[in-house]
């Protein structure tokens, strides 16, 4: 399901002809633009709920970067949400996956900046600050490493992020593979906004929950096993 189909389906289910700009006509905005944005908000809220409920591989990406010798801090990507894994790569190309600890552990274990070596641990330190005077706190996180890197090492970070919304991308993995979850999630938001009848909202919620069971079966189940390691799925036969 692409964005235009989703948009029109939401209007049809709600029996509410939400005013919208004419697709393909950038001049047709004016007073109708705000209403279209409202429907887009329903869709984006649904996407956020789904992405925080199921760990699809589609919401992971990886980047590489470099540590700086004698600097124990490492900046995160601008779209970073949470860590999947962090590995440091030594000069021979060997991967050493870092263990997640809290900041207190790293400060206690390596109290001096001169405690250097190949990093073994990491913690989310907090928002990144600039070198301006006074420092400016940004919206991005930074990591603290322990011990402090003694050289420039390559870092490979796998992390969770929000994929581009179907509102701006037109087509997405979620829209192509789990349009039912996306549709009913958006309808729940729309019915709440419209102060819809309780039975209508309950029906949308029920259909959303049913679609999410299937989504979790894929994202948290089938994509984490195979027949060789886990055996084929079986049903009990009486």
C-alpha cells in the first residue's frame, strides 16, 4: 500500500472527506493544507507505535566511524535511537564487540583518561555538547568508551532508527509488507481525533492488535529462527 492509497483508505473508512491538497499539484494548498497534515500525523503516529512494538530488521542500519586516540567519547548518528551492537576493529581487522555498561562502571573501572587501550565497554553518556562558549547541548547522544582508545580504531555501529515515513517516501517496507497494521494504527488515531463512537474505536483497536500479532510473529519470531537451527514449526496433533 502506497501513501496515496493509504490516505484515501483512511478517508473512506472514516467517512470523512478530510480536505487535502491535490496530489501532483503543488499549487493547491492554501486553507486545505492543515487538514492534510492532520491525516499525515495519524499515519506517522501509527508508524511510531509499530516501530516501537516490533523489532523488524527494517528499522536497523549500520555505520562505520573512527575513534580518536586519547578521546573516550564517540558521537552517535543523527537518527540514532538505540544500540543493536557496537564493535571495534583492531589493526588486524579483528572484531571486538563492546559490552554495554553504565557510565558509573566505566568511570570506576577507568578513572583516569590515561587508562588507554583497545575499548572493551561502552555506555550512552548523554546529549552531545558543542565546543562553543558556553557549550550548546544538542539533540544527539554520545557514547563513552572504556578504556580510552590508545589509537585510531574503526568502529562498526548497528543501531535502531525510524525509517523515512510513508508520508514523504510514498512507499516503505512497512506499507508494502504490513499495510494492515499501518492502516488500523492510523484509524485508531483518526477515530480518537474525531471522538468516534466507542464501538468503532474498539473495532479499530481489535483489528490493529490482530495485525500486530502477525507483525510480531514475523519480526520477533520468524526472522529470528530457521529450520536448520530451530527445526520446523509444529502444531500439536491429538
